[in-house]
C-alpha cells in the first residue's frame, strides 16, 4: 500500500464512485446493476404507454424481456439479444463503463468487442414485475418535494466531479 | 486571507488532533474487518478509545461497551455507545481545528447557548440500527450484495416519513458506494474513515426521534451571498449557499442556507438546477449575483437560515468579491451544533488573492495552499483551467485529516485585458456556456424525460 492509498483510506471524502456519464434517457430511462442482474426499463418504440422490462443475469447471462404487463417480447429468440436488450446493454455501458458492467455480469469482453457480442446466454424469463416496481420507486424520487431542513451529512457527498 | 493568516493556519497544527484521529482509526479498522474478528490487537485499540474518554460522561459506558464487545457479545446499545465515543473524539478534533482556524483568520465566533434536546425514539430507526449492526459484525471486507440490498427496504420505509428523510439520504449514499464495491477482494483498498463516518452518523441519527432545527430566531435583513457549493450523491443534491447577513443592528453574521432535492443517479451536472425550480428567488440571486432581502426568516443557532421563498425578495446586484473584501474580515461566525462537530463540517469561507497558481497548490506570500481542483461541481463553470487563470478566489477552507485545503466556490480570472468573475451558481437558471448548452441539448433533458415517465406510470 503506497502513501496515496493510505491517504485515501483516511480521507473522509475519499472518492468511491466514478463520475456519472450523462446519457440520453428517452430510450432507456432506467438501468441498474442489482439483484444479480443488469436490469432496466426500455421505452417501446411504437407505443408511448408501453415499456419493456429487460434483464441479463450475472454469471449465467440468462436473457429476459417482456412488457411491464408480462407479455414476452417477440424479438427475443434463443440466444440473440432483442433490440431492447441491445439498448439496455449499450446504455449500461454508457452509464457505468464497460469494466464495471462486465465485472458484474462475469463476462470477458475481448478488446475491441462489445458487451452484447460477448454474452452467450439464452432466454430465461426473470420477474418483470419486481424490476418494474424498482423503476417506479426510482421515479418516485422525482416526486419528493425539496427540503429546506438541515442535512449536514451531505457534506460527505461531493459528487464525483465532472467527466472531462 | 492574508499571507500572515495563511502562515498561522499552516505553520502550527493544533496539538492532539493526530492522536485523536489515530484512536478513531482503531475503531474504523474494526469495522473494516468485522466485529466477529475482533482479536487482541483490535480489542486494545477499542480499550484505548474508552481510556481517552475517561472522566467524561461517555467514559464508563464506553468501558462497558468495549468489555462486552471484546468478549464477543455485540448489542445495538453498545454499538451506539461506541459510535458516540468515536463522534466525541472527532468532535474534539473539530473543535481544536476550528479554534486554530479562527485564531489564524482572526475570526470571532459566537458561543453555543442551546440546551441539549435528548429525544430518543423508535420506529424505522431500530431496523436501521439492526442493519448497521449486521454490517459491523461482518465488516466491510466480508460484505456481499445480499447485505447491501437490505438497505433498499429501509430507505423505502424512511422516505415514507418526512422525519426519516435525512437518514434515508445518508443510507442511500452509503449503500450506493457499498453496492458498487462489494465483494471487496483481500488486496483492495477500503475507504475506512469515510465508511466508518457514514456508519457512525447513521447509527446516531437512527436513535433520534426528531431532527428538528432546535430553537431558531427570526431575522430580518439583507443576505449577501459569497458563494455556493453543490453537494451530491446518486439520489440527493444539496445547494448550499454561504453568505453574510446584514441586519439593521449588530455585526454582520456569517450564515448559510440551502435546499436539498431528491434525484436519480441519471440526473447530474447542470440539470440538477431544474430540480429546484420551486426556489426561483434563490436561484435568480445565485445566477445574477443579487442580494436577498429577508423578513423574519428563521436562523438556527448554528448559523443556518431555513430558506423560505415567501419571506424573501430579490435585492440589488451584490458582487460576492466585494462582500468578501469588505464584510468577511469582520463577520461574526456561528458556533457549530454539538452533534455536527466533525472535521468534515469545517467549511470556513475565505477570500484568497495575490497568489501564483500551479495545479493543485497555489503559492500565497511564499506559502503553499492546497486547492481542491479535482472535485469541482459539474453544476457550474469552474474548471481546473479557469482556476489556473484565476487571480482571486472565494472558497471554503476545509480539513481532510492531514491538512488544510481550499475548496473554490468562485474565481476572478483574467482573459485578454479584462477580468471576469465565475461563480458556482452562474448556471442556476440554465448554463451560460454555449458548449455546455450544446452538450445538454444533445443528450436531452433528463429531468423532463423522467418526469414525463413518472406522470405516465406512477399515477395509474
Ligand atoms: Zn425485447
């Protein structure tokens, strides 16, 4: 352990999370690495009321895609990714960086290749309702009114800085 | 801040601070490896903490908690006691550093004159403490996703209750970092001070029934903003304004005010201002460097104005650099709230001028002052290049455990023949830099996209 590691260990404001990279949210409003999956919500290209819940399981790389009403996605056959899963994988890499997503899914992505191309799983439906409700919970943050009360703990959170 | 003041700040470090922080490290080490692996060496470190508190009201409970933990019995009550002991050591370090800083800056500070409110409650707090206990027993190095996922349920319950929000914001911030880090390999480095700080704050906050502001006094006068800091994690953003309050009578006071909004991790950078549209006066004052006329706004004993748009009106343009030059040297600074005393809470506004810039360290009258160039909020125009070209800077002095550094909030920078000022709040009503405007229009407005989705999906 060198001295800069030691300084980081003892810095109360040590930076732990990498900077968030801005991405377009219209197509994939929600992406997360949670519950053992890369999972998220993809807007339907044709119907503004409809969304797809898509996920890729860590380790097995099981692929799942259905509407929020649990209708299976017609585009997901065998081992190839439907367009929703492709968008999900692209946006996850945009948001978290390829390294973190690959590490979470336990997949080797050869130099110059893409995450989607390196996955070798097959169709394996995962619970869409649970992911959809996590998305709703995520959206609910935007409904909470701003507060003027003291929240001194925010001093520990300096953001991750800008992506330069 | 004159050269002599900086010299006084940097030259003598207050006695006892490194020793106090070393004791704290003993506890933090325990959280890193887990109470289940306490062993002789770590038990000794805990005993030293209790020893340091001997003769204080925490001394004997701390001794008892250390004895029990060292014998392998872990209870919530004992963990709360140790979190309190740790906070007391950091509070003492805070006080020593603040006193030293005040002496160096020749800054006068008010005394704390409120009686303690010992409201201890139940509720989601107990479940939070149980989760924190589990983390402590396991240790950061032993955590897996399952441990971390336990936070989701707790945060959800806390958010349902306005009084639980402060703890929810803290847990959400800690859980996001743990989630991105676990499992932690044996060779990986752990941010032990940071996570122990967050763990202890949560443990202590979870035992309070209310998070009231305590007694407040209504103040009427003119608020002259000095600068604004933007503090942020995935699901919360806080706009924190430092300023000078001029009242018809009395010494100008150093105050701060702010608002905190919930957000998602996909909303960051200049877009976060759009979460605060309920505060048009505050945002306008920041974007246009205006003063604010306040009528009967509540001021807490620790110098925080509880922001209230209904009691504020926009005033004249007031250059923060003029405020810093004219009023800052003579301000009355507020006392720190007892439970908030921690070196991280040290944020003393200062003006620095007449320096030579060189990356992360500036030279002022032959002294080197470290500058926090790598954590500038993406919500405003300050960049490392702008800091390099700067000739004057308003910032807050902070202490990172090993020394003082300056967090810049605003700079005056030379471009060609003129000098231009850049403030952290310049973009409060929208970015003014064409490059940033262009980048924003390319990626779309995340707040609008998610609000549209929320409107369509949440109220079904
Ligand atoms: Zn699909």
